């Protein structure tokens, strides 16, 4: 098993939105990373309205906000950094510098730098012994072979850059032009990523309210490049270059210092798909857990196609699309009441939420004589609970008693009933409502939507709309 990388992310996170994406992706990959700290790098506000000191405070609060969205309740991993630049003769230490030194003295540490190299340079200057334990991945420079070094991360603190290069630190440079390949849009985020609290937060940062149209909001996410590199170096092309290629003539070094230089990135599809996959796994750390209802998914059942009840071409497309739609609205902490005919029970492993299954006729056909053994088997697969016949929902959930069952013929006369089973008749009946996937875009229905439907059925529906 591959050992985890001890990771520090050094970031000017309040400067641009790219850093937020990188931090989120790092926390989404904690099977690969031990995230030791978020150290905050100084930055110069492009509009000149925010001082370096105030920018540090803004970064501190932004980092805490992101960590809360990804489920990190403690702010103990965030450390304020330098409030000036070595290029301006700044030489003070800071909590970020001290954290880098402390961590690197005790273990091999990878430092992903998403801003100027000030904190790292000052840490090396104060404790050069850490050089044997650090590996720096920095997003900076442009086309070094033609002398283009004009990106912000370099220009803001050239002295810090030169100091790190001449120190002989193990270092990989990813130029900004490589990060330009990482592109997303408001449309893509709304469709694929904004399915949980952190996805919606990143969408808001990507496209603030002044954007009015779906085709506006195209954005390069440069700062994901160093994290992509750590997750899979095969996504990039790299070579070793001499440190002298990176230094001014008067700064040349005689020793054979080499720097790893990433000069190109392979097509984006695989890394970006990995970003989507990992980030959409987060639950809702801010939004309270929700309740959903659904029935008759029939996962893996080819019979659904024989009677042409779905808009899909085959059973594999049906399975994939229903899983995608389910996970787009249901988080890990949510509860889903499935009102029967689930299909292949193994599919529960691929679905978000705590699934409570009320058995349908197809489910019962596979039960055998021992219900409790069947129930325990399904719980072992991942169901939260399994109910044999029907369940009276707590009156507090919908404001009144509501009975959950599979067949409408089992509806209660003394209260409202949610049911499934009926694929071909109209979706509602007297004092009841059909939650079958056929009528609800093959997607679980939220508690809020159920309340709307209940009010319609009870108070507004004409008798003619009811199914017999």
C-alpha cells in the first residue's frame, strides 16, 4: 500500500478562487495525503484596496470557511504567514514559517506552494536543516526557456524564489501556462459538481451574482495543477533542468543544482473527472440532513426495457443515470425511504444516504421464509434498515401521520399514504401519492416536494386527476 504524503499547502487563498479548489481537492484525497497544515502566503491585491496585512486576515477566514465546508471543524490546521516580502527586506518569522520548520524537522514533508515562496524561503533561511526533508511543488513562472518569468507568484517575491532555488531544495516547478489547461464553467459545475455544500460554495465563487447567463463563467483553475501532479504524475510531462536556467546572470550557481520542470499536461479529461468524482463525495457539512422518497428503481432489471417504461437505451444506461441522479440530490448524511422494488441490492453500495427499504413484491420474491435473516443480509450490504410491509412515518416529519407502503392497495384510510408499484397509471389518488421513479425523473423526491404534492392532492386536485 502506498504511503501517504505529509502535505502542507502554502496558499494566498483570498487572492483568487483557484486556491480554494486546490484545498478542497486535497481534503477530498485524504487517502493519499496527511494534511499537516494550511499555511497562508502573503499577496498584493491587484486593485490596491487591500493591504498585505488585511489580505492575510482575509485568507485566514477563507481557509477556515473552506475547512468547515469539507467537514474539518477545527481551525488548528490554519497558520497565518508573512506580512511582507523578502524582496522588500522582510525577514520576520510567523506561525506559518514556524509550522513549516516544526513539521519538516520531524518528517518528510511535501509543500505545495500556490503563491509567492516567501514562507518557504524564510523557513529554509531560519532552519536550513529542513532541506533534507522537504519537497516543494510550486506553481509559478511562465515559459522559462525563453526567459518569461512574469507571473504573479514569481514577480511578487523574486528574492524568495532565488533563495529557494539556490538552496538546492528538492523542487518541482509547474508553470502557469500548464495550469491554463484546467478549465471549467458555470454550466459544468451546476450539472456535475454543485451537488453538496462545498460544490455549491465553489460554484458561487466561480460565478458570483454579477454573471447573468449560463454561458458566462468560464474559468481557468490553475492551482489544481500541483495537486493533480501529486495525485498522478502520469498526467504530466516533466524533465530536469539546471537551476541556472531559472536565475539571472549575476545569480548563477556553480554547483549542479537541478530542478524538476513540468512542461506540459496530458488531455484534461481524466484528472478533471477525478476532481468531480472526489469532490462530489463530500457530504453536506453545513446544510442539515434531508429526507427523500423513491420507489421502483429496479436496478439491473432488464424487464423494465421489455415493457418500455424508461427513456434509456439499455439497463446499463438506466443504472448509471439513476445512480448519478440519486447522488446529485442525496448526500451521505441524508435519509432515503425506498418504497419497494429496489432491484439488485448490491447497488446500494453506490448510492449516497441512509437507505430504509420497505419491501416491494419483487423484493419479497427474493426474501425466502426467514425475513430477519434476509433483513440482516441487506443491512450488511449497506441498507440502514429493511421494513417488511409498511411504516408509519413520525408525524413530526410531515406535520401529520403518513403511511409508507409499496402497493396503493395497502393504503391506510385514516391518513395520507405514499406508495409506489404503479408504473403506468396516473401518479396520485385520493389521500395518497405515487413516488415511483417513472413519474419523478428517476430521481428521489425531497421532503419539501412531498409536502407540496400532499397539499395539492388534499386541497387542490380535481377528482378527475385521481387514478382509479
